């Protein structure tokens, strides 16, 4: 399965016709599937590439964020990674047991745990970043710089759209006589 040799951009990037009942009849559907598949294949490729380091992509996400923001709280890290604290609390002990990170109490607020990489955690993170960077370079060289920038811009708009509050719910909540939750 794949796209035809001559992918018709205009046909596949137009608004869905109201007579199209099924999602695969939506011209944009093929592009959405391509994005989803590229994301999935990239995740699988990264997982394979990280195997020699005994890391999985969720571990890498944690390590890279600790590398970039030493002393981040567990809650802030969970928010950055878009995961619940319970998911994070399952992964952190694995990395801590391997001696890659430490959790320390915050001197101003005992309820907060601060996370930092150990020296071996920093070394492993740098190795993993090199692997990830090589994979990204290999992947993105299939497109020009302008195309890469366009993909980034479009994905940023999609993220913004999918993370903004639902305006329908806002309008309904502000209707006269409607109870607010």
C-alpha cells in the first residue's frame, strides 16, 4: 500500500465534501494517515536504534528533558511529556535503579521531588541524542530545508488546534440559563 507515483496535492489537501460519508473518502484522510504512519515508523525506528543502549523512547524523552532542564520537578516533567504522574512514576525507578538519575527533595517544598541526571546518565543521554539526531538527519534529508520548515509549521498549527479548548463547549457553557460545571 502506498501513494500513487503522482500524488495529487490539490486533490488530497482540499476540504472534505459533505457527501463523503466515510473518512477514507475525505481527500485529507490520506495525508493524515501518512503523518500518523510516519510518526509510528519513526517511533519504531528510534526504538530499534536505542536497543544497544537498553533504552526505549519514553526513557529517552525523560533523559533529554532532564539534560535540558536539570532539577525539573516530577510534575513539570509529566506536564512536558504529556503523561500522567503515574506513568512517569513507573519509568523513573527504572532509570534511577540503573544509576542514570537521582530524585532529590526540594529544599523549599518537601512535597516536590527534583530530578537530575547522574554523570553516567548524562553520558548515556549524549549517546542516545547522537543516535536520535542521526535518525532525524537521515529521515529529514528526504526533503528540502523549505519543505522541512513547512512540515514543522503545519505540525505546530495542528498541535495548536488539537490542544486549544473546544470552542463549542465554551459557547454552550456561556449560554444564558446554562449551569457552569
